[in-house]
C-alpha cells in the first residue's frame, strides 16, 4: 500500500488545524465531557442562587438629568478649553462621572450620611468617608437613554425615603460639581492669562526701549523715509550720469573724426558737435541769408554792378569766417570733450557716494527691521492676550449649567426584587458557555487522535478496525474478549479486523500479520491476542508469536510463567519449533512465547534464524500473528517489518500524541514497509458522533439477538 505521507515535512504540515471544524466531532467531545459541563454550570449557578436568595429587598428611586446643548456665548470668542457636550464620548463621560468620588463625597458630607442611621441599617461602626462613598456607589446605577441626552440616576435602598433623597442629592451635587469644575477651569485660565499678560507687557516695553535706543544711536527717526530719499537720489544721479556718459562718448567720437578731417573744413562743419556750436550756427545762418540776398540781386543786376559786387564781397567774408571757425573746431571739440569727461567723473563719484550711503542704510535697516518686527509681534500678542483676558472676565458672570434635572426622583411605592428565574437562567447560560469554551480550548490543545475520521485524515491510512473500551483480563493481562464475551461490540470489532485483513491480496499475501505501536501501552498485545483468537474461530490454524523479547506478555495471558521456552530458545538453536509451540484453550490456536530473556534482542532477531522460524511456521500454520515492540521505543520491530505481509499500527485513541504516531509512520515508510492500516484502541463506548460504531448502542449486538442465547458464551477448550 502506498503511503500518502512521504517525508517529514508533509507530516509536520499535516495537522489537525488543516481540517475544517467538525461539529459532530465536537458534539461527541461534549458528550464525553458532560461531567465538566455539569461541574462548571453548578459552580456558576449555585452562587447566583445564593445571591438571589440573600439579596436584600430594596426600593428604587430615579432622577433624570438632561445634558443641555451648548449656547452661543454673548462675547464672540472660543472657550479656553472648548467641549461639545453633544458627542457620544462626552455623554458617556458624563454618565461615568455621576459616580465620581468627588460627587459622592459631596453627597456624603452635605446630607450627613456619616450620622444617618437609615443609610446603612444594622451598622453600628463609625465608617470613614471613603467607605461611605464606596457603599453609596454600590447603590447607584447610571444609564444613558439611547438616542437621547437623558441620563437616568437610579438609587436602590431598603428605605424608600432614603432612596429618593439619595437620588436627588446625587443629581444636584453632580450639577454643582460640574459648575464648580467649570468655574475652577475658567479661574485657572484667567489667572494664567493675567500672568502671561504681565510677561508680555514687560517684553513689549523692553522691545520698544531697544528700538528707541537704536534710533538714538543712529540719529534717525525713521529709516523708511531716509531709504525713500536715497532711492530717489540714486534714481536722479543715475539718469544724469547716463546722459553725461553718452555726451562724453559722442564728443570723443567727434574729436577723433575732426583730427582725421584736418584739410576738409566743409566736412568738419557737418559734424553734429560743430553744428551745435552757437558761433557756427550763427555764421551759417548769416551765410544762408547772404546767399539768398546775392541770388535776389543777381536777378536785378549784372555781376559787375557795384551793389552786386558789394554783396558778393560780404558773402565771401562770411564764408571765410565760417572756414575760420572750422579751423578752430578741434580746440572747441576738445574743450567740450574735457567738460563732458569732467561732468561724467563728477556724477560717477556722486553716484558711488550715494550707493555707499544706501548700503550703509541697508545694513542699519536689518537690525532696525528685526527690532521693529519684534515690537510689532509683541504688541500683537499682548493685544490678543488682553482681549482674551477681558472676554474671560466678562464670561465669568455668564456661566450657565449645561446639565439640568428634568425629572426629580419620586418616592418609590413598591419594592424591587431580582427575578429568581432570570438570574438562575442567566447563570445557567453563563455556566454552559464557560464550559463550552473550556471544552473547546481543551480540544484545541489535545494532540491525540480521537476518531476514525481524524486518524484517516491525519495519517492518510485506512482504519482497519476500532475497538471500544474493554475490560482488563485476569491479573492485569490482556483480556480474551473475543472468547469471553463473543456478543460484545469489541468482539465484533475484531471480527471486522479479521474480515478487512482477509480481503487484502491473495492467500499467501495475508499469512503473517504483525502488530506494533508507536509508544508502549497502546494495546498491541491485546490486539494480537484477540486477532489470533478470532482467526482461530474462523477455522484457520493460527500461531501467535511473542516477538517482544524485552517485555513479553503473551505467555502470561495464558497463565504460562515467565521464562517458558519459546522464541529465544529457537533463535539460539537449542530447540525446534514443534517442541516450543504451546496449545491454548481455544481450537486452532497455538502460541509461541518469547522465551527466556537475552542480553541483545535486536542482534538475535537480526540473524537468519528468525526468517527460518517464520518460514517454518508458515508451512505449518494458516495464519501467523506477531506481537512486536513499539516502533519509537526500540529498533527490534524494523528487523521484523519486511517479514510480514500485513502490518497493523495500534493507536490508543485519546492518548497517543499525533507527532509520535506520525513519526512511527514516517520511520516505517523510510524502511519501505509502510503500515497496511491503523487499528484504533480504547474508543469510548458511547453511542455518539463520528465514532466507528456510532450506529450501535452499548452491547447492541447481543441485545438485539444477533448473538443471542444460541451463541456459546465460552469457546470449548481444545483437548
């Protein structure tokens, strides 16, 4: 059979957590733990019953508070610590503060509960205020009505008048405490503002003194005005300097041109700088006028006419004067150039001086602006604090209670008593829920395999049989349940195992059946013994061999003393198989005990003698059943596994840890001899869910006559 789990990683990952929650399996667990459910439920219910029977009868008085919506302040400011009393958090805070120790302390002092004998009837001791407050708190229940701003204050007390008095006193003192708290907060804020205003006033004075000292040291009233003057001055000088520089450049160009036109007076006279000379301009004007006059006279007179000659001489004189001016042009231009250059230099020096003055003023302005901003910020903060201070002074007289009593407590007319059925029912439900949670947690931490389905899911192997809880044999030896109680459900389970192993393979492939387990005390000898008896009852000549050479028990179960000759005698070559096989009281069943103990069982089993033993037994018997040591305990079984055709791994339900079982399966798989299947031992006999025989009541086969009186109670002894 191919094993589904092939390596350790798959085994580690295949845990119960991977399975979906099985409701039926959990219900079966509840049936098993019925005693825990009863115990926890009684542990919760009995104190609740005692409390209901002994709780004193009382009267309930109720006062109703309404949380008012905040009104707009007459002065347009925000509160120092603004709170919106309409929010759910604030409403719940108010409900919890009703039972504040300060509020209850006011109630205790103002209505004199320390000397009131009706408050705690039967008490003769003098109690401190703290104890009185605790006692009063236990009588009060506060509750916020859903979707409203109404708070119920309910006081329960054996005396009706005291209950009414306490409810009204708690409501009133809570309102007064709220007002005192708000007034105290306003007063504290006002004192804080006064102190802050004093500090800011001193800071403003210091800032103004620093600014004034700076002005005096720099001999200026306002740096802003000086800055504006310098800016305008810089602007004018810059324009003049630009103009003077342009004139100087033009003069320089004309001077160079005149020097290149020394013999060309007419060209010199066309230069802009020469044309703009007043003398040149006047002479040119006169030349033009004289030329016009000569042209006019020429129309009337001949060239030799005296008047014409005179006019021509005047024109020539004017032209000679103009040429004379042209010859003097270099000196005129040079003089103009020198004047333009001097003017440019003067303006440049003046501009640099003003620029230095501006830079110096900017340096002074940095510190001046810092001082000015400090003064302005201090003044703004001081004005803000003064405004807030005046507003808080004004608002102190406008305080209004945000909580009001809308329904005073009335004198209760009837007593209030806990409903016995309601409290007991709640206690029972609570106990059941607690027990269910405990059982669920226990099931989560339970690392064992408890059901057939769980075993097949976790191990990936078929469950060949499941044996319910069975009684012990004589002197603690395994019980011969198949022979002693053939009509029981345990016997039927072994017959099922016989059937399931009988349909595996051909006849030669089911001759040798080996039983082993992961850990000791799993019931493998019990299975080996009863399976052998069951095979014998089926008409098969059967030999039961005890190969657990370390803790043999097969011989003792048939009343043979320890050390009876058996397997070890054969392995040591001292006796033959036919002389060692022992008869049993049951037909077709023989046993071969482990024999005397040897020092090294594994070495004895590792030889060829064990193979010869099984081969010889296979030739003489139809079925051979082998009882072996636990897999995880010793290595003896690994030597025997290849010699068997059917390997059954015994698992004790509810005890063997999963990791131990999975380790055993993994070790067998590594040895290439995986188990044929699982046999579950010690399953509960309840008719329940998810167990192998859940359809059968206890001793059901016998009760319905399947194995009735006609079935023998004992198998006849083999003579």
